[in-house]
C-alpha cells in the first residue's frame, strides 16, 4: 500500500508502473487486488481522497493546490472527484470543518493522517 500511496498522485500512477516497482506484472497486481475485492483505481481514488482530506484539515493550501498535490491537473476535475467521494465540494468541506470541527466521518489514522470513512 505504501508504494501505491506514493504513486497515487504521481505522474506515473499507472498500474503498469506500480506493478513494475513491485516486481510483478500488471496482471498479477490486478489479480491480487481482485482477491482483496478491490481494484487499482479504487485504491488510487481512496488514497487520493484520504490525502486530500488530510491537506484540507491540516493546511491552508488553496483548493487548486490540494488538487494538484493529489494528482489532478485541473481544479474542476479535483472538485468533481472530491464531491463524488464525500458528497460535498472541497471548499464546503473545509468551511464545515472550520464551523464544526472534524465530522464523525473523519478521524486520524495511526499514521497521523486524517482519513475519511463513509459509513
């Protein structure tokens, strides 16, 4: 997962590049992810979502910069993805955090990162 986390928002975030770095074929990586009832895009999206929430909670980066840091070239694409992941725009998410503090769906993981859990 750490390798996937590093690749999730990099320019070479393809299944082929990650599989190569794991010393396996992309087919083997797909099969292993499928055995875990997951997929590369799902893992990549989850990591991007968690990292975006971490930036929104812990930094003052503008929304466009948060999107760029998690691998989105266009702020609008990041906003659409974030809204699909959480149900609200990144700007709205940050505003609600300032008003209420972290929601019950946001918690700090063992690694010290804020992550989102959709219950």
